[in-house]
C-alpha cells in the first residue's frame, strides 16, 4: 500500500510542476514550484522503486497518469483544448496502464508459483 501512496504522490508532484510551468509564463515566482515539484517527483519515484514496485510498472503509471491528468487539468485551468480524439487517447493511456499493471501482477503470481511461494 505504501508504494502506491508514494506513486500517487510522485504523480501529483509532477503534474503540479508541469501546470506550474505553464502558470510561470505569467507569474515567474511559480518557477520555484516547478523546481520543487520536479525534484520532489523524481525523489519520490526513487522511493517507489526502493519500496519494490517494478521500474516498468512505476514509470509507466507515473508517465501515463501524468500525461492524462495534465491534459485534463490544463483544459480546466488554462482552457487548453480537450477534444473527443484526445479523450479517446486518454482512455487508451489508462487502458495501457491497466495492461502493464495486470501483466506485472500475472508475472509476479507466475514467478511465486514456480518458486512455490503463496501469491
């Protein structure tokens, strides 16, 4: 559970930094939040890996979730376009993340079964 909370924190820090980057165009003081957000995000992502989440799963979820959430929030906060095609793309990103996670769970269960451990 801890690794998922850390991953959620890393995603939210990255999205905050990216949105702040856009906002910093008009308010340069937000560059501080950009730096803190990105440094914090990568730091927490390293903690996620240390907690045992596989790199492919962690990075896939972090990257894909960040893209989807940033697109949605940029539309809300900055009036960026969010078309039906973009909505389909966001849905595909979510589906891809689910496939990566389900594949990782399946591989873990198979490995545990081969080693005779409870899954």
